């Protein structure tokens, strides 16, 4: 039977995409019920506060599905390392199978302390992995760092705390002619109950005046632990899901091509990388499928039977 170790990586990515679409459907179903209300409240002296009230709790299943999405992505990354080691050594399991994992570290000290986990890989694989580390780039923007942090929370501690986020807010005001308006932005992460998102200071002001507002907003789901990220909070939630999957897909394609000279996603790789990979690739050993040795039981004596039983008939009582 032909074995292709990278198949499991693509299967995990397919599963991640199922969870992505499921999460978006859960959110859309929730949002069609209009779970938030807006109010513009006059606090006195021309000060107005725009508040959002979240009436309905976030759907519990959204956190479950989101955690499964992160788990699938993290698993696909770990499978890359296993598949690469299998191709290099031509055996299942590969050497040091128990410690193999895709490294994701926030400090170089942690990287150095865990290098033994990558011993079965080639030198250039370790160099490629080093360049992808959060500590080697903008830690907040690094997609690997966030996959690792959020999947670890879901895997070892609790479900992700789901909330919602004002992904876009472009209010249009109707106010008396001659007033000056000063705007101050407030919170964009919407907690349970009320959230103050905008303050308006109008002057000169008297209490006979009236102000109206159209918030013109887009509200996305959000993970509380992710909401403070300056880089990722500028990107809509749906786009984050898509980008993360594309990033992991690119990693799978990179190592699959480096090991085999082919990949299911060749367009994700540059011609320069393919040339370098082709030049350094050595003939790969044939992958040996493991076989289970037979363990024979203790000898037992047979019992007399009949031709009727031999021919498939049932014994009569």
C-alpha cells in the first residue's frame, strides 16, 4: 500500500475549513436575531454617549467550534514535522517520534532548550523553522504565535471566552446647525450588558437641541484573549480565519515539496524556493510500512466435529 505522510496534514486543513464555515454560520444565525441595541444618551451640557447593549449571551457552541478550528490547525503543523521525518528516514514511526512537534516559541532561549525535538530533521529544515518563530519577527503579528497561544488555552485550560467586536463604526450625525462636535472613541470590544463606544461633545449647547445618530456599524465575533492584539484586531474575524488557514497551507506545501518534489498547492511556492529545494534534495528512502508481529497463543487440542458442521450447518441440540 502506498503511504503519503503529508495526506494527514491536508485532511486536518480540510477539517479546519469545516469548522470555519460552521463557526461563521453559528455567528450569522445569532446575529440575525438582532442581539444588540443602540442608544444615544444625553448626559448633560451637550455630552452624548453612544452605547451598545448586548441583550443575548454569545452562543456557547461558537467557543467549542472555534477551539476545534485552532486544534485542527495546530495538529496540521505538528503533522508536518512528523511527515518530514518519515520522508527523511524512510520509516514509520520516524526516529524520536514521541518528541516531534512543530516548534512555536516566544523566546530564543525556549527554542534552544527544545532543539532536541527537531534532531530527526535536516539542517535546512531547522533553519526554515527558526525564521518562522514569533521571537524572530513581530510577535503580535506572527500567526504561529496566536495559533499556539489560543489552541493551548482551549486544549489545556478552558474554552475561549467569546465576545463581539466593532469591526467597523462610521457614524453619521444629525445635529443643530452652528454646533461644533468633538468625538472620542471608547470601547470596541462588546462585553455583556452595556458598552460605551463613542462620546460626543457638542457646543454651544442648550437643552432644546436634538441629536440623532446612525451608527453604521459591523459587529464581528471575537475571542477575548485575541481582542487586545493591535495587529489582528484591524482584520475582520472572517479574514483572520482565512489568513490563518492560508498560512498553514503554505507551510504544508513548503515541506511537502521539499521532501517529495511535488505538492498539492504548487502555486503557493515561489520558483526560487523550488529551484533551491530541487538542487539540495537527495533521493528519499522507500517508506517502510510497519508490520505487527504475530504473537501465537498456547497450543490447544481440537475437538471432533461432523461433515454437517464442516459444510456450514449449525449444530443441532
